[in-house]
C-alpha cells in the first residue's frame, strides 16, 4: 500500500528505497523510469514563453508523448498496443490535421498507414502461415498516417523496420532469443515516430543520409 503523500514522482521511490512502506514489497524501477522520461518530455516541450498558442501546442505534443510512453511500456511488458490508446492518438492526430492540413494529406496518410502494413501482414501470412504485425501495430500506423501523411508514415514503416532489425538480429546471433521468440514491434514504431514528431531536424538528417547512401 502506498499512501497518497508518498506519491511524489521519483522522490518517493528514493525515500522509500524502492520498497512499499506498508508491506515492504519491492517497487519496480519501471515507475521512476517512466516518471523521469515523462518529466524529460515535459521539459523538452515546455514553451519558452506563455500564450494561448504555445500552451495549446504544449498540451497537444505532451499528450502525444504521454500516450507514446504508455504504449511503449505496455507493449514491452505485455506485447499489446491497447485499442484505447490507439483511438486516443487517432483522435488527437485527426483533429490537428483537419485544422491544419489538406484533406488529401491526412486521408491518404491514414489509409496508407493502415492498409499498407495490413497488406504486407496478409501476404506474410499467406506465405508463412504466421501473423507478422499485430492488429495494434497496424492501427498505430493508421493513426500516425493521419498526422505524418503518406510519405511520413511510409518513412516510419521503413525506419521502424530498420530499428527492429538492428535490435533483433544481434539478439538472435548471440542466442539471447531465437527466431520464434515474439518481439514487440510497437516500441520501434514509437521510437521512429518520436524522432519524426519531436526531433524533425534529426529526422530530416536521417532520411537525407539514407537517401544519399
């Protein structure tokens, strides 16, 4: 049991030495880690001056960051991307895109984001009789397409696949996992999307480097 006054992010974990004060059960280090990452995004996105526009932008992008963190942790631990979080992201992205971008941009982006991974997964199933991407991954791509547009979401598919290979192949070669071990793919999608949304200059440099080489 954790009392209300012990729910101070990070500090409570340190003061309690990673254990519950009531039953002495160890508290997972996941909690302060999530709190630190969330606070880091808040500082990164904090507006340099305050007006209605900057506050609205902060709330929008911080909401995306918080949803990404939730998705990332749940997929790593439980290997699922909840529909509720995907729906939340889709609403955020669709609302923003309707207000700021041409209809064709977000409509085509959402369609490609959903249908392209779905088609690849279906072909993979026909060839291997195995499910490649999970439904949550496909829905997340669809939601991202609403905001990133057709080219942006295809870039995300490409980048997330590269990330997945860079992480998974060394683990397979070192026999930490084998080829049949299920690896959650959502974190790779989220890392790629975070670079695209929160670090656009880095994203452009990566795409430029890949296109040159």
